[in-house]
C-alpha cells in the first residue's frame, strides 16, 4: 500500500511538471510565436496596395463633445484580453457625399411633407421667402422645422401628459420598425439603399404619472423610438451622438391620427457616392489609444444607467472610463461634409462617485497628420 502511494505521488509530481511545460508552451505559441509568425507571413507574402489619397488634404472632423462635470477622468483598457485589437487595417476608404441639390420645387415639397406629418397650411408660422419653414400645432404642443436647402427635418412634441392618446400593448419591435420606415419613406427620407439594409435600435416608452419613460416590456409599450443607422461594408456610419441615429422617429401604433402618430421626428439626410477609389493611411490603434488615454479623445456619448432616453441629458461626473471595445467606423454630421471619413471608436463603461455610472463612447480621428487640415472642436 505504501509502495502504491509512493508511485502515485511520483506520477502526480511528474505529470504536474509536464502539465506546466504544456501550458507554458501553449501560451508561448499562441501569444508570442503564432502572432509573430502571422505578422511575418503577412509582411513577406501578402502584397500591400499603397494608399490612394486622391482627395488630397481632408477637413479635420468636428466632433461634438458631451459635457461632463469634471475634467481628466482616468482611462483603463478593459478589453476581454486586456489588449488592443490586432486585426485592424492600416488604411481606409474615403467616400464623397453627393453634392447638395437645389430645386425650385423644394418649398412645395416641404409643404407637402409637413401635411404628411400632420401639419396643415393654417399651422404655418413662417413666411415662404426664407430657406427654413416652420409650423406650430398648438393643440398638441408640436413644432416642425424643415430646411428646404438641406432637407433637414425637426419635429418636436411635448410628450408629457399625453398618456390618454396612446394605448399599451400596441407595438412590437418589428411593427415599430416598419411603421417608422414607412413614415420616413412617405417624406422621401428613406430612399438611400444603405438605410433599409442597415440596423435599427428600438426603444419602447410608456407613461408613469404622465411622464414618458423607458420600458423593456413590449406589453407596456405605448410608443416606440426608432433610431436608424447605415453601414458601409462592415463599418457603421455614426453621427455626433453614437446613441442616436441620423434618422430618429417616435411613432405610435398604425392608424394614429395626425401628428400624434409621429410626435418626434428628426432627419438629417445626406446621400453618399458608394463607389470610391480613394484610400488613406490611418494611424495605428496604439497611437489612437495613447492619445485617448492622455485625454485627447472626445467624449461624444454618455448614457447613465438611470437615463430616461425620452428626456434631455444632464451632465454627470465621470471618474474612471473602462474601454471595453475599440473599432473603426465612419463619421457624418447634420452639416454637409464633402467627404465621409473613418474614425476610431472607443466604447465602454464609466464609474462615478455621484451615481451608478453607465455607458460611454469616445471618438478619435483615424486620419491625421499630413492628410488633414486643422479645425476647432465645438462643445454643447
């Protein structure tokens, strides 16, 4: 019996040594040799096409900084493997936006679109000599603004106290997306092939004491907020606020009369020329991260855990930012841009001594240096 125990102990000891060697070898292979081999293989055998910056210098991107109540939060890399992504390209395509097109029918089109959205001629409160037409529906507390040059639309309604107009259990995700896309199509703001093939984020709302708040339960939903996003190849196209689509609609169930069927609608619509031969070198993710963690990135989105998405954001304290995900995207703004350019997106969580923290996103331009001009960063 003693002999057997001695042999077993020796076997376990020897097995443990082999196991340590196996584990160490695995990590050396996967973390050192294999990545290095892949890089070496690419460097020797993969033919690199040089960038083709045919548009010369590009305007520096103007991000809109989201206000927080403090300066200089701490930045921590918090990705799944505690490393920066290693599979990002060294150059990206740059696309042209289609030029602004002016039409003698723009004013008539705006009046027709207003009627589709529930505003009649008697609601018009501006003259027709300018480039921005305005309507007001006093019955429901709604205002509409249409820029006939840019085709930007902003419809706002005071949603407080309107519970009696909207019944619960009237919407689900598929129906909400369908109603919203048809509404946008009816005013010719959905005729870009990138939107129907893109993605949508649906947020449901219901009333609590006459205040519209978020619910994750479709059976409680009285209205739905739908944000639409475009993609180019595999890259998302993001606006100034990553948590808000460039097309956003709050809708009610099908058949709801007039402006109450679409009490909120915001559309900034610029079409793209999706064929391009322009490619520009981009900075490495390491360079972007070094800039971000020293405070040179721009905080563009803050979503506290207690945020009501149907109400305005109130600035919060951000003590520590934990970056969980880093990826490339394209950036567009409500203002006309000549070119659609790539950016680095850093997203994750933040902690706060004053609250429960929440989600946060930062932007950093992917094209810098000799290929960009200089511009200021606006704040709001």
